[in-house]
């Protein structure tokens, strides 16, 4: 018999699930497309059916300890998804209750960045850390913050919106309706915007001049930078500087031992890490200088479902420790 | 027999102490000047002697549960004061150990802002709140942040330096050696600097034109504002705007239920609170709009020693709850 937690990672395109044991091994995994159904309950019905049949068809007998869900705008306190910008279902979605009704085990939900932080703590590079944060760099910028050994949820569960700290007064327009939010500079989308700003500013040749905005992605910019493209190189320097400055400020609030960078953009490696580290150290208050580790996430390809499953294993750890 | 915690509030000028019972009543209080001795241990000797004789001379028999100390740069994790800018003794001062050797009860230390936050939680306006922060407005700006019901100490105990979040790139010079820190704008000193900036900018009459920089204090500016002095009024608007913008950003990190303003500058009342609230609400991410209470501290004149004593009563509460 194998005891597992089901980790569910809800993305705008696909919903990925996995059965993860307490050591972080993936016993079963699978996925369904997220947004084919008009009705949210039908989507949950489909998802649970697929998970159940995967478990029934497994080689080993499986016991489900609980279900952890990472979802955009997922609230730990209420067990709901609220007004997620990139999901078709609007309003308040009582996902924890719906899943619990079907599987009759504890169900916990949080947003993707909090799940990533828990995953890092239970299975990744933050195993012995009580105070750290994970910055997720995707289409936007998310953050999961652990303090005193626990996720910082905040009032009503909505803490950790570091992507929406305003870093430039009257800066770039943000999808949240305000201007100058960190994620308009530091994210895959932010990188594209910076490329276009620099292409407008400079005269020199760049491979990026041949790519329309809507086709450009951060990976292309990293590839161009690795070939020595000056606009691409300056883009990463600028992106890193903006992130490093923001991290030096948030360090004055939460004083983390380490900051992990996670997600597609973090795969650019030194191109991103070097300017982030430089700007962060230059701007840190003396109390924190040379103390904060800037690290790549230590979770692999299954990070999303491992982080979601960590919601369950984290509570188990506490109960039995 | 009365069971009390000793609260000690170490300021640059005076060290105030009090014996506080678990309901927040002050049974005994007293003070000594802080910086008359070259040697830190002699200062502690004097302080403990005065406290002991106060207790021996009391009308009632007193049992000491523990000692809580609020001090500049006090570290909860190490029990030391480290390089406090406005104390004459430099380096690392092992104050918790020194006091414990003399009184043989548990001794806890934290910085003044953390103590204020704990005081607010145990005895003040945050009794039922798990997520809030206290902003202390004095010569500088301090912050004590409570999340998940506990003080946010951070790695090595130095979280909550909100006064040193950089809010203006290349802004005002700060005593920390950097530029543009929040406390260079929002503090008693920041208010003075803003008055002088505005006196330079404007031509109109102002009562403040007759006061040299070194004689000016925030109370005079508040008095001038209450008489309709335009420079003084604009000073409070500017100060409040800078604080409100900063609070809207930190809200995206910690998502507090309430923010308490504490200290001399907070006594300016609506002069300060109105522009803070306006700027905060205008800049908040939609998730937090109209949800965060901005409140004056609910602790009275003894706030410093009550906050320090709360370090002890907080742990007692946890043990017996």
C-alpha cells in the first residue's frame, strides 16, 4: 500500500495532477485541459474522474492522505478561487468543497506561488529554512513567502502579491489597472516589453528586430543574449536590476535567509541571476548585505504538483513531528 | 501575591521600566537615565538595582514571571543589542544574558517596534487580529509586523525595517548610508526636512520661517497646521502621501487586516491619517481596497513598557491557551 497526496496544479491551459508520496516521489501523473467546460462543476467532475481511474488502474494499492491544489488566486483560508484573471469561470469558485465532496479526504488550496514555496520547503532547497521566499517568473510574477516556518497567508489569505508592488510611479500599464507594478518589468511579458523599449531606443542591429511582439518569448531573448545580441543582453541587465532593487526592499520587510527564483525566466541562469544579485546587494540595508542567498529553485519539472502535494505533507509533518 | 512581567523600554535618553500584570495594569514604574555609564554592564547593574529596590518597597508581594526588553536593534533570536545607532555602547551587547544572570527568570528582547506590535496584540487594539502591523513614528520609522498570529522576526531576527525601504531612487540621504529611505520622509525628522524643502519652494508667509532647523519639531509643525499654516498643511499632506504609498506596497507583501500608527507624529491625528488613508486606498491593489483598517495605536502613555512586558505575557498566553 502506498500512501500519497494528490497534487493538482491548475494552469490556464492544462490541469496537471500527480500522486506524490511523502518523500516527493511521483507515483502517478496525468493531465486534462483546463477550460473546455462552461460549467466549473463539470470541469471538477471530469478532473476527479480521470484521477480516480488513474488510481484504480495503478499497479499498487493507493491510500489518499489528502488533496493539495495550486491555482491562480486560490485562497487557503476560504478554500476558493476568486476572480482568477486567466480562468473562464468568474466569481468565487468553492473548489475545496467540491473536491472534498467527491473524495472525502482533506482538501487544501493555495495559489501557485505559495505552492511552489511549500514544495521548496518540503521537497526542495529550503528544507531547513524557516524564512525564505520563492519568486515565480512566468507570464506574471508571483511570490510565496515563508516566515517563522509557515506560509505567510495574510488577512483573507491574499499575502505575497510581490508582482504588484509598484516600483515605478506612473510606470508601465499593468493588467491590474494600475501602473508601474513589478511584474510589468520582471516576467516573461516584462522582458518582451523591455526588448521593444530598447529596440526603439537603440539603432544597432539585433536579431530581435525581425520578431513581432506577439511572437516573441523570453526564451528567444535568452537565446539571443547567449549569442551576444546587445539588446537582449541589456534586456536581462535591466530586468535583473529591477528585480534586485525590489528584492532589496522586500528584504527590509521580511528578512529572508534565501530567495529562490522559479519558472521559465529563471532558466536564463546567470543572464538573470548576475544582475539581480548585483542590484540586490548594492541596494540592501547594511543589516542584510552578503547574507541573503539568491538561488535557483531546486524542484524539477513536476514542481507544480509537488508544491500542491506539499500542502498536505506539510500538515502531516507538523502533526507527527 | 501579584504576578507581573517586568517591561523595560530602552530609549536614547531614558530607560523606563514597569511591572505589568497579565491584564496590562502597571503595578510599579520607574526610570533611570540610559547613557551615564561608559560600561554597559555597569548600566545594567544600576538598572537592575533600581528595579529590585522598587519591587522590595512595593505594598504587595510580587512574583516576577519574566523580563521583556524593547531596545533599538534588539534581536529576539540572539538576545543581544547590535550596533544601535543612538546608544553609546557599540558592538554586540548580550543584554538578555546579563539580566538573566541577575534575576534568574526568562528574559526576552526585541526592538521597540516589535514590542509595540506585541503590546497592541496583548493589551491594545489588535487583540483578535492575526495579521497586522504597527508603524512607529519617532525620530525614525520602525515597524512591527504580526503574521499568522506571531511577530515576523525573519532570518537572524531583523525583519520589519520598513523605515529603510527605498521609496525614492536617489532621494534624501539616510543615516543608514543609502538614499531615499522611507524614514527620511516619514518621521519627525522627515517632517522637518519637508518643511524646509517647502519653505525653499514657496514664497508665502509661514510661522515656520522663524524657527531654525535644529529647534523645529513635528509638534510645532502640527500646531502651525492646526492654525492653517499652508506650509505646515502641505507638509502633512506630503508626509501622509509618502506613507500611504509605501503602505499600499507593503500590503501587497503581508496583506494586513489593520495598520496601527504609533508615536509622536501619529498624535497629529487627521492631519496625518487623512492623507495616509487617501494615498493608501488610491494605490492599493484591488484585492485589498477598502479592507485594511488604518488605526491609531490603542496603547496609552506606558506603551513602551507594556509592549516589552507583552513579550513575556505573549508566551504565557500560548502556553496556557
